[in-house]
C-alpha cells in the first residue's frame, strides 16, 4: 500500500507541477515578448504569483482530501517538479528562445558596472558566457524556496487538528 500511495503521490505531483509551471511559463513569455512594458511586467508578476499560490493550495487540499496523506510532502514534490520545469524554460529562454534578453541583461550590467574598475568588465563578459546556467540555477532556487514557503503556510489550512484534544487516540476508538 505504501508503494502505491507513494507512486500516486509522485505521479500526481508531476502533473500538478506541470500545471503550476505552465502558469509561470505563460506569464514569463508575455513578459519576455514585451520587455519594455513595465506595467505589463508587474501585472504578469502579480497574476503569476496569485495564480500559483491559489493553485498550490487547491492541489494540497485535493491531495489531503483524496488520500488523507501529508499535503506538505505532496506540495514539496509538486514544487520540485514545477521549479525544475520553470528553470529549464528560463535557461532555454535566455539561450535560444529570446536571445535578445541576454543582450539586454548584459547592457544593464555593463551600465551598472561602468563605475567600477576595468577588470570588472572582464568579469561581466565571463559571467554572460554562462548566463543560461546562472538563469537555470537562480530560477530553480528562487521558485523552490518560494514554493516551500507557500507550502509551509498553506499546510496549516489543509490539516484539521483539534487544538482541544488531549492527543489520546484510545479515547477516540472507544
């Protein structure tokens, strides 16, 4: 029974993680297509954040209701899958899909580094060679930590504990 529920948890987490990632990918794509629009970037950030939090809470409640299992462990698996998919997308966006984005980031970094010594320019150039990898790891860490925090907060809404119970299981069975 443990293997079936564990396999069920991982398969459901993969599907739900893909759905969460699709929200982020859609919002990021709109932002990447219109990089000059500050209002649109802020709107997409708000939509992405609210929709992701809302869906993760719903997924956790559905899993807890369907299995009676730990919604927190399910949420961690879901967030792991979602973070990996989003990180791969961000790396691909900077490397192949929207190569102009990396150029804009390079220009912004060069502008901000202009006040530093000339050696810093070489650092920027070397860093930009590896920018898709940096984007992958920073996106993964950011998304996973955000998901972890949301899951920890939402876990309290998915578990129903009686705070007045004395914790004695024998009384409930009698």
